[in-house]
C-alpha cells in the first residue's frame, strides 16, 4: 500500500470540502443565521487546515493501483462524511454524533434516508448543506477531484473505477481528467436546466436549488415534511422527468453531444431502463386508479414514485405506503433494479441484470447443447469473462451484506417489512422504505448500533461494495 499518496489524496479531498462548506456559510449569511454561519466557517477552516497538512506529504512514488484506488475511495468518503457531520452537531440540529453521521452519509451517498422527524424548522444553511451533499456525492468526490487537479503518475482511471457506479467504467476521451471534466460538465448543465424549469413553475430560488441538488444527485432529502406532496402537478412532473434523466448512463449524453444518435439509442441498458419504467408505471397506474379522482392524477403519482424509486432518489409525492400490495411490491423490486451504470443512481444497476439474464441464457443453451459456443454480447460487443465474473462476485457480496445487515438490524425488534426495506433502502441508496421507515416516517427509532450498520450499507451501496470490503483485508494494508 502506498500510504503517502492515499493521505495526499485525502488532503486534497478535505481542502475541497473546506471550500464547498463556504456555500452554506454564505447561505447562512444571506438569511442572517450568524451562529450557523460561524459553525460552517469554523468547520471549513478545520477541514482546509487538515487537508493542507495532509497534502504536503510527498510520496516516493506517484503510481497507485487498484488497492490504492479502493482504499483512497473508501477513506475519502468516510473522511468527508465525518467532517460533513460536524455542522449538524455543533449547531445542535442533530446533537447525537451517530445520528449526524447517518444524516451526512445519507447525503453524500445520495441515499436520502433521514433520522429527522421534521425538517421545516431547520436553519436554511443546514437545509442547503443537506441537499448540497447530494450534488457533491452524485457524480463522486474523486471524479470531482480528478476534474480539478492535473494529478500526474499512476493509472488514475483506478480512482474512477473504484468510485463510479456500474460494472465497468470507460474513458470517454484518452485523458482521465478530460473525461472527469466532461462528466461534470454534463452534470452541471442538466442541473442548471432543471433549475430553470423549476423557477419557471413558480418555485422560489432557494427551494429550486434544494430540489435541483437532490434530483441531480438522485438523493432525495426533502426540505418539506411532506416531501413533494404539497407542490403543484407541474413541479412534480418536472422532478419526475429529471429524476429519470439523471438515472441514464452519462455516456449516452456524451454520444448525443457528439451527434452519434444511433449509437446512443442502441444502448441495450438505456432501452431496458426506459422499458422497465414504462411497464412499472402502467401496472401501478391501473392498480391505484381507484384511489385518485382522475386517471391523470394516478398516472402522475405512479410516474413520480417509479422514477423516484428506480433512480434511487427517494422523493415522494404521496404516501405510497398506503397503496395496494401489488404497487408496493413493484416499488420494492425497483429498489433492487436501480438506475443505469454510469449514472448518479444506485441499486444493483440495469446493466448487471441484463448481464445476468444473458449469462443465464448462455448456460441454459450450453446445458442443452454442450458443444455450442454461446458468447455473451452487450450492445453488439463481446462481453469478456472478467466482466461476467465480477458481476457474479458483486451479486454474491451484495446478498451476503444484505442478509447480514438484515439480521443485525432485526435485533432492534421492528417488524420484518420495516427491517427488510430499511436495508434495501440504504444498501440501494434509495431513502424511504415501508412501515416504520416509510415515506412519511424516518430512521430515528433505530438504535445507534443499527444506524452504524445502515451507515456501512449506504457507503457500500454507493461505492459498489468492493472498496468498503477491501478495508477489512489485511493484505490491502501491507507496504510494498
């Protein structure tokens, strides 16, 4: 393990976080929240000072491999979460450090699960920081670092592979830094476009910013106690559309910018993603039609919740815990499917399900005809054995973590549906579950131990499991 370069990267991350903490400080200044502003300035100063001290470490070698990529990624997310929780504790908004850590990890991992029973009484600076953590974590803090700093030496694509969601990460252009800039450029542009649509619908600037941050990062922290139930149908439709758009693989947007429309439209994952959404919306709309006055209203709520759950955003336009069993079962299944690889969404990812389905078909063909060669292809390209093996290992690790977490949180004595969906909601970075952790409830009733388990699940889900598991391997920490 090249410890020096890992610590140096942590230093850069803390310096960036210190800078980003100035935005909620300015917000507090605008709203004359002097004490809150002081807390953010103090936290920014501490983060910046620690970061400066760490980045002065000079590594003997600037080359790092997957072990450094995994370790730097996992430790970066843990570090920014610890520092990001400080304002919640010092302002007294969330005095319990474990609760503050839960809220912050939920923000950065774009989960949106909360321990707060009500949010409308929070200071504006805190509300902005909660939602801003979604936007920071949506595309990834290390991708942001790569877009800013011309790091030299080493294979920096290892950082992107360790942090970016999905079974594989491709460079859009030869240089990793250029790829990171393109990704963040698309991310920023889509955020601004959504912001304009929200403002056009009569939403004020502050609420529009919070909504855009939460939608772009597919996070889901609400700034109203009823989430989006109180907003106009126009606002709900805008949020629905952009939740779905941010769940698309960003490579498709890059191809659209290059005017390679046929190649963008030929993506099997993107087509499957939209097909799943259309099918789920149709089933739920028919199933809940009797609960609403018009077909249009039922369609709007069905589309909103399907878009919210499959993209793992976690916003709600109604209390879907009151829907018929079939609709709730569809939503629970969508929790596991998730969005596209290379998007800001969580879950197992549509591409992995496609690979698993194709692999199953291959095995069935070879079971009937052992001599037949049946290669697995995605978008017309041959999928190598390493990608299939990694997908299978990911699924095995996912099931193991899910089962272990389910048993551990069950020690708190809640019902099975609550425990099952709480793990599904955190490991898939969704936010709300059902029953005691439903859309109008929160995670505050769980014990500190259970919250720590769910914190691990949120980090593991956002980082595609392996970076968090690598931290527990002794071999990863041996010097070379």
